């Protein structure tokens, strides 16, 4: 058995089975999660997963410095690209957040260290029996969201932060009956 949400589509099944909850501290991967989870706002995760390769191509394989350096003409072109979700504010937030990551690095250190500091550098292991038990946000994601927003990040609300925490393995939220529950 797997977590119930993962049986909604093939893409979600593969993502769940191979990536979701796997610990990552790598800056580009964490930035990708910030971008994709922000793009998901109001949409199904499978919609975003279907466009993930397009995001990687359009946003320069998440090279944060290169994204931060994109000009307005580049952003205008990207905003018309059908390989991504063409929501004007979500697209603009990618460059804005890349610039915020660079500023954050100067004041607080690398993005990975900053995000992982909210769980004291160690994954939090939960033991949810049912999907309905899994929260959409926690006090920890509230603090992360507040801190990111203080540093100028956009599309960094508490539910987005909790989804990043789950995806990056900061919290282990596989249901206890899921075959991935015992995995790190």
C-alpha cells in the first residue's frame, strides 16, 4: 500500500515512490521545490508534475544566479511558454525568489541550511495512520513561512512551506501503512 494521494495518477505514484520524503539539502533541488510548490497554489500536484521538465528547461535547470540575472524580456518570453504554468505572478516569483535566495545567502547562509534550521537539521518522523490525519501546515511551517516572507520571498505561505518540508524529507509524512513509511 502507498499513501492514498499517490494513487491519483502515474506521475504522482512515481514521484511518491522515488522522491517524496527523500532527504535533500541540495540548494537547486530545494529551490525547485519552492518554485514548483508555489506554482501548485490552487492546482493539483499532478498538473505541476506534468510540467516539471518544462520548468527545468525554461528556468535553466534551477541555476539560481542565472535565473536572478534574467532580464524583463527573458521573463516576458518565459511567461508565454506553454511548457510551464503561465500565471503571471507565479512566473515573476521565480526570478524574484532567486534574487531573494542570493540575498539570504549573504545574511543567513545557504538556502538548504536556512530551511533545515526549522527542524534543527534533522527530519521529523510522524506516524499518521490516515491521510486525513496529515496536516496542511504546522507551527514549524508557519515559522518558516514568516521567515521566508521577512526575507522577501513570494509564494511561500505556510501550506507551501509544509509541502516543501514533506517533499524534501524535513518531515516524514508517509502514512504508517505505506510501504515507504519505514524508509528514510
